[in-house]
C-alpha cells in the first residue's frame, strides 16, 4: 500500500506543477483559439485539460501549440 500512496503523491505533485506552469500563461491552441489559461483539471479519461479565459469549454493540454515564455 505504501507504493500506491507514493505514486499517488507523485501524480498530485506533477498536477500541482502543471497548474503552476500553466495558469495565467498566454497560450495558442492548434485550432486557433488563444488566451490566458484560467484553470487546469485532471480528467480521468483525457488527462490534463485547460480552460481559456473568454472561451467556453475545456481542451486537452496536448492541443497547446505555443505557450508564453
């Protein structure tokens, strides 16, 4: 059971890191949408998803084409 808790902790740590890296950053998606990342979700079916200020919906992180540096 200890190894399961360690793996879960690592997943949550990476999720927190992804939130820190993406929230508030300007992004452009492969479908042409662009804006600032408002939130990051962990979706059990699709992995990480983001919402963009001014746009309805949630998109997979994999659709990010450019990120503010």
